[in-house]
């Protein structure tokens, strides 16, 4: 028998369910990514004020086909690969795994974002039945396989044509670290890419040098750089040597330099970081800014005009290619992420947390280290709780422009590190941002070019005076006693 | 221009004091020291100026000054960290390119007890002048007369840096003028 009490109970259940749904399925409005006006507002200008940077128009961007994201499969080193593995993948059907209509909650967005994070954007056809990756190629290399023998830089993909491809250049390709124990940590400073394999392929001609020369030109040519700044390799050996000179945690990313690679940053806590890129290339005031930065870095910077030079352009890099014509020198498909994919990606990146810090030290040593940190003035730039003051410092040889101090967060003193990356590359702004020291215990590369491998070397005064591998700049902590140095390093590794 | 030339000639000649003393021995040597201290994240950071960065003019009788006028060149600051010293030269701090000198001029000096004084001074940093009251005293030996002063300023009053969560606004200043006779 239907009673008033039953009706009230039912109403209560319905109201509860509605409230539960409302709290867990927050309405998400996906920002429009390619808004050129917003890009211009957040993108810092290059150090040369006569340079014109023109982004591809929104109509062009949205005419690019979107990535369709399929399920990916791990790439094993041959010695770890299950027998018949690759052939078994060929028998599978492609499976689309990113569907915005299925995303309801914030957690859904984060899970979807991890899929996007791992989605490769460059592909080569797999023709073999065994892995081309061999574990012995990693002996003596700074790159690592996982404990299961997976080369996480690549993934296998079955696309809609049923072809098996080996993909690379996902976000994860650079922003994933394999620990000494072979554990995989997404978001940490990456150490996946095996430079030695690629260098061998270049030296042997497996990657034709003509492709390397054209590639380095597209990736690194900067119209406003001085004539004596080397941007294009002259020979396979020269390029291979430059690759081999880079240690772990470093990448020769596009818009930089093949001689001056850049440290791969940690993504942990990036939500708090006000500027993206070592040069502070883009202001980061919202999730939409991160989405635009990701879009730029995953291809759109190659379709940006830098004083008339369009890296991915046709007609000698002067014209935007038609959508079907665009290709990256190393095999990018001419595609873009959808706004929903970038929104999911940003959610995932914001959600990343570091693993537990395994370093332990006595309270006395940590207290001493913190005292040294303050006494030496480190705290002025690396201010807690973020251990960065979130400001930009001018490079040696660059004076802030009259309007810069009002417009950007400038800490007007140069620490004297090498200025090439911010003065003579397409990512250049004239500034370097003060990096956060959080999770520095996980890093294998320090300073923006990643040419210092340990904190011990960072505080070694000999690095400024030695005849080989001299690294100037950031002259802090160079006159500490051994005890104070040990305390400071211990403190830093506790962050 | 004429004033700057005068100040530069004073510094170049290392004349640290020109004064008129009545019934007093002639000074043989004069040295002036200025030390700063500011709290940064719980630790006092010290800066100092060497005597060569400072020019002082006192008038009055021996141990009883009528007026004190000083010029200090902030370019000479030493904090122990050279990058910090360089930063202090920049426009957000002392801006030494535009404002090469700090000036202090007494408006009046009162003797409040034996060897103890209170002066009202105009202090000009970065073109900003503020009137401050500085107590000071002197100590004497047969060979020397020394003036000591301690006071504090708010750096933001003179546009030195910006508000900070870790850097205090108050700068403690200690001045010592040592005159050998």
C-alpha cells in the first residue's frame, strides 16, 4: 500500500542520488584550445623585439584531423619479449579507448588523460616479427628498460587500417622515468630514450643523413640567431656525437638546439608553476594555458611562423602546408589533439604525484642543511613551499625590456648560466624561469641544459674552472665546507 | 653636475672628513663604516660598505657636532654573495645607474646628555627623501673619537625591493665614524 511515508522515503533517495551525481559529476566545460588571441597573451616574445611570431589561424588548426586514440601495447626488448608476441598483436582488432561521451566525473577525465599522455604521435610500420629493441643496446646507456624489459619510449598500436605501428613521441616518451629498480614513474624527469641506438642508426646510415639535415633544420633553425650559432649538423658523425654527449634526463626537443639540449622537467606540482618551459615561454594561469602549451609542443610549433620561417611548412618553409601535406620530419601524422583530449591530458598532468621520497636523514643534518639553504641565499629564489619564487631571471647578455617588469614576474638578476637556449632558439624569451626544487631527489640532470648530473657536481667549484666540461653559472654553494655541502644536499634531497 | 663633480672629487681624494673644529686637535685619519642587517627567512643577512664608499662632513666643535652630511655609494655594498650584490645594484633595489649616491643631511642635532645626541636627518635613497630621527653617541680616547649610531628604516619606503613573504621590510643600520686625533 502506497503511503506518504513511502513517498517521502523515495523522494529522499532520489534527492540523495541527484546530489551524489551532482557532486561527482561536476559540469565540465572544455576550453577552446586554439584561441590565437589567448596564445599571444600568454606566449612571451623572443628576446629580439623585431621578430614576428605568427600562430596558425584557428580555422587551419581545427581543420586538422583529430587523433583517434587506440589501445596501445608495450614494446619489449627482444630478450624479454614473449614468444610470438608481435604476431599475436597483428591478430587483434583496433580498439578505440578515448570516448568523451563516456567521461562523466573528474576521475574519468584523469583516467582518460593518462591514455592521452601515453598516446604516441609519431609512427613507423612494424614489419618484423621480433622486437627491433635489444637489451644489450642499453648496456652502458643512460636509458633504461623497465623491470619487465619494456622500452617505454615506444608503444605498439593497431590502427584502423589494421596495421601494426610502433609509436613514439607521446608525452610519456619524455616525461616518464624508469628507476634503478626498473619501476616506471609517469611525470618524473624522463630517462627513456636510448640516444645510443639512434646515434648508431644515424652513423650507419639507417637514418639517411639527408633526413637528419632536413630534420635538424626544421627542428632547430632560428632565424634571429647569429650566423656563428650552429643549428644544423654537417655530418652524421657530428649529429651522432651531439646525441651521445647528452646524458640522462635531457632531450633534444624541437625549437631548441641539437647542441644545447634541454633538461626534461618534472611534471609533479606543475599546477602551481606560473611559467612553462625553461625559458618561461608561456604563462600558466589556467588549465587552458597548459592545454595550449601541449598543443604547441606536440606539433603546432612546427606550424608557427617564426619571422616567416615555418618549420613544418612547404615552399622552403614559408607557407603552411595543406592539411594533408603536413608531416613532421620524424614521422608525425598530420593530426592534432581534440580539445577534449587536451582537457583530459591537463587533468591527468595536474593529478600527478611523486612517489614517496626514500631518502632518510637525521633531523640534525636536515636542520643544518636548511640553515645553509637560507644562509647561502638559496631561499630567495627557491622559496618554500614551492621552492621556487615562480619568477623569471634574465639571461646573461639580456636586459629586461621596459614593459617586462610590469607584465611578467621578473627577478632582475642573472645567475650566469649559459644563455644560448633563451637567446638563440625558437623557445627563447631572454629569460630562464627559476625551477622548483621539489622532488629534486629524482633528478639526473640539473640546470636548464641538464649538463650537471648530480647535486655534488652542482656545488663543486671545479666545474667553473676545469678545462673539460666546464659549466658556468649558478655560483651558489661553491665555497661551502664539506660538512655544510653534505647537509645542504641532504636537505635538498628531502624536498 | 657641479654637485656631482664636488662629490667625486671628495671621494677621489679619499677625504673622508672636512670639518671645522674649534679648540680641537686636527684629525689624522677618519674612517666611516656602515653595516646593514635584514632578516631573510629567519636568518639575518648582513651587508656592509667600506670606508672608501662613504664621504662625511661634520661641522661643529670637537665631540659636539652641529651638522653631519654624508654621501654613500651603494655600488660598494658587500653581502658575501656576489650575485646578491649585483642584484642590489639593479633598478628594483638601489638602481645605481640612476641613483649613484645615498645622501644624509642633518636638519638639527641636539645634545641630550654627555656624549649623547639626537639628530633629525633627511635620508635620500633612490631620489626618495624621508626625515628620520637618529640617536647617536660618541666615545673618546686620547687618540680617537668615535661616533656610533643605530637605527632602522623600512626598505619599502625607499622602493628597495617589493613586499616579500621571506624578506623583512625592516633594515637595521649601524654607522660608525672613527676619527683618529
